[in-house]
C-alpha cells in the first residue's frame, strides 16, 4: 500500500507486457479501468511511447480512504486477438489528509 496526501493526483503504472488496444481495436481509455474509494475521479490515461503495453493511469483522490484500482477482464486485446484476464490484485492507495500549517505568531 502506498500513502498519498489528498487532494492529489495518483499515478498508477499498468503494464500489459505488450501493445494492446480495446476490443474494437481503438486506443484504451480511462473507462477500461476500475477505481473505487477515496471519492476518486479517473482523470487521464497515458500510453508510454517507449514501452508498448505500459500505461500510466491518473486518478484524482479527493478524500481520506483507500483507493483500489483494478483491470477488469476483456478490456484490452493484443495483436493476436487475445483478451486480457482480470488483474489478480488491485492496486491500493491510502489517502490521508494534507497536513495544515499553523500560522506563524
């Protein structure tokens, strides 16, 4: 588990190990991934140009709690037409309140 301060954007690396698309042959979008908890909002998905199959998912965390991110089965397809399996373990991030500074006297 990783700890972050909220509100903030959390970057989560997702590696399929090879170039993938959605089942229709289109680029993957943030909607392909499941994010639950910490009043989150999936904000962006960026493909790594140097590492085919590696994606960076950005999730905005807006309250304290646990954020779980997973990849459902069948959202990505390799060049041979094989669909992905569901991720075995979701990535979990603990969001904690940003410490507030006390005003100087």
